[in-house]
C-alpha cells in the first residue's frame, strides 16, 4: 500500500433527508457485509456486487495496490475459478486516479487520452462511461481504486461519485486489515517454508543430495534457469560440484582459481555479470560441451563462521532480465544460512570417503582382522577373518570375545588388556588359537585402538595370520630333514637351491644286508613293520646331524649332507651320522635278541663330490 497523501477531501453532497437515510443504510450495509468476511476475494466480490447494484451499472472493478511490484491487481471470475489480473499503478484511468488521489468521471472514455482501449478491443466490450475513485483509508492512505463502467440509465454524476467514495472508504478499513493479515500470513508461510527447508537441509548429510536440494531452492528463489554450488576440496586444490544427469550423479572439478567461480572463490567478493560472453574471465567451453547458453551470471562466495571461504554459489540466466542487487543480497543471505550445513555435509562426505577407503583396505587384506570395543564386543571383521574361521558375520558381530574363544585361549583376553594398558602392540607368533570351536595355528597381533586427538580408548584390534597349512608342511618336511633346515626352507632361504644348483655335498647310501631272506621269513606285513621300526631309528640319526633324507629304496636309505643348506663340516656330519646309525643298530639288535628275534646287519657308503640338486622334471 502507498503512503502518499490523498487529495483534499471533497465536500460531500448532503441531499434530502430520505436520500441521507438511504445512503446511511447503504454504508451500514457495506460495513456489516464486509466485516463478516474473512479474505480479500470475498470482500472484493461483495463490494463489486454492491457498487454495481447501488450505482446501477454493468460492471465494477476493485483494484488494490501491490507495494512490492507497484501494480494494481484485481480478480476476474471465470466460471467457478477466480483469476488475478494486474496493471501498472500509473497506467490508464485507474492508474491516474491512484496516483493523483482524485476521483474522476468520464462520459466519453474513447476521447480521453488516459483510457486504454486495448481491453475493449480484445474483449469486444464497449465502454460508454466510467466513474473511478481512489480507495482511501480514514488515515488518508491510498490502498487502491474502485472503478464502475456503463451506467444503465444516463450517465454517472457527482452523486454517484460521492456514494462510490463513501462506500469504498467504508470498506477500506476491512480491506486494509485483510491486506495486513494476508501480508503477515505470507511472511509467516515464507518463514515456515524457510524453517522447513533449513530443517530438511540440516538433517541431510549426503553431500550429493544436499547440493541438489539447495540448487533447486536457489533456482526457484531467484527465478533463474540454472544454479550450481561448488565446494572447495583442500586436498586437491579444486572446486567441485555434483550434478544429476540421466539418473546418475556426475562430478565436475576444476582448479580453484579458474573462471568466474574461481575468481569469486579466491577474492571472496561477489560478481554480478549481466552479459557473460562480454567478460573475459568467462569460460565458454562448458556451454560448448553442454549446449547451454549462458547470458547472465550471479556468483557469491560461501563463507563459514570462521570467515573462511569454503565454496561458491553460481546462478545462471535470470528469467526476464538480469540479476538485481536485491537478488544478490537474497543469495548472500541464503548461502550464509546454509554454509554450516554445507560444511558439515562436506565433512561427512570426507569422513565417509575415508571410511570406505579403510573398509576397502580392510577387506582386501589377506590376514584376518577383528575389532572389539572396550567391553570386548566384536564390532567389525573382514572377509579374510570369516574365511579363516569358516563362519559368517552374524556369528561374530556383536558377540563378546570371551564367549567366542576357547577355554585355553582366555590368556588372549589378558594379553589384550595388557596391550590396552601399555598402549603398545604385541606380536605372538606360531600359537594355537581357537575361535568358535575351530583351532588354527596363527601369528597373532594385538593392537590398541585409541582416538588420536582425544587419547580416548576405542577398543582393540586382533589380527591373525593363518599358518596352519605352513605348519603342517613344515612338520611333514621335518620327517625327512632337520627341522631347522625345514624351517629355513619354509622361510624361503633355500628357494634358489630348489631351482637346481651344483654344489659339493656328501651322499650317504645304506641298506640292510640279507633283506631278501628277511622278507621271505617275515612276509609282507612283517616286513612293513620291520622297515618302519628300522627307518625311524636311522632317519633320526640322519636328521640329528643336519642331513636330509632323499628317498627310501626298498630297504635302502639315500640321504644327503650339504643340501639344500650347506655346512662347513658336512662330511664330518655324514660320518657322525653313520657312526650313530651303527651304534643305534647295535642297541636295536640287543633289543631284538631279548625278544628272541634275529639281529640285523647294515652297510653304509659315503661319498663327497659335486652334486647337482633341485627340482628336476
């Protein structure tokens, strides 16, 4: 509503007593009817109907002023619907009356230069005469215009104008009150919508969805064609945004100093560019790639509470013109409100990315990993852990470690407490460990989990390397060679030897004398039992001196000293092993005599020379 002063009040025509009584009744009727209505449209309908009836005319129109747009607006009934129409508040006869505050009669509108005949030409209606008065409150404030067309009998006169002025003045109080109420209600609705928007934004942590939601709101708020929010990635020194394309989220990245967005980010100052292609800082390559044509740009920095620029908001192509200073202020205010949410969402996105990276790294590890909280409940486990123990997540996650380990492994819980107390990892190698009833030989690593900055205990991590198959292989190899040699080979110290090398070594060859007679006497089962006892005694003597059993050939034994791991005294080792074998045989023969069995003789041959050994064939 305009606050301009109205023209001096015109002297009201008194008329006869009956006329005054009738007029008073009309004005009371206006007050009574309008006061009972709850919105402007209902008052508009009532007032239009009453003025048309009392002034006996074809049409009446009530225009109210919109201060925000400087327009006069009214309503047109079309069937069951009501449509709003608007004209500039200085256009036509209605605009003239509003601007001057003076009522006006026109008996020949087509001769009046103020009259706009376009409406008649468009609708086919012919306007013969007009009575138009300003709608003025008791305080003298102009809030609109009342216009009546085509008196059915004769022309509009001063009495009609007086009555129209008084009727509109009587209704002005109600109209102004309803206008204020609707303005307050609109403000309340905007505030509620903004509060809901901020609530939705603050509850959204996923960066891509938040950017899309904020961009949608900015585009509508500034009636623009497109908007983009670029966030700063400090690790790469780039500005990035995520946009929806074909159902997928695509990411755009570029150095933080390039283009309009880069200029705004580095300077921290807003830029309002009415003609993008006339600005040398504008990069048209994006338009070429997308087919979009950029006309105007509004770009403002996003600043957090620490006065640090964390990104920029860029809006393109204001519909119906260029971006105004008011648009810039609205965008600044909006980005100031959402900057904290954007920063939190960016932080959440960074944390989520690190979490995904750590989880991916954890799942790709070949060693099994369990993490437990301070109470001892399992929090996470990787795929290797599930594979090693042959179980599923449901059997481990949320279960207390005390209930999962075997009775003999309760010592592990004590070790975990010790590790947490000392805040230092511990490695336990080649130990038996039972979990969910499954026993494995593992290398066990216990580590405390502590928050880096707060020094707060988070729990502990248990990492185990399954060496059960390696242990079985080492045990098997130890049957044929010295366990130390077997361990060295398992550790990879002799991997080149296994590939085939020529080296000096001492070869031992031994057999049982008269073995044919023994087999005929003992038979098959007895011979096998005899050889098992004999070989066990002889192989122990060989491995005791660091020799390696090469093969059994019937009753014969072939062994080697100096392969695959050489020693400086391999010939001496072979000789000591031979003497040990003979002495062991004497003892075994004595035991056989005590049982009434025949004694056994053996022959041993030793030779030291160059030997080629390794994987052949």
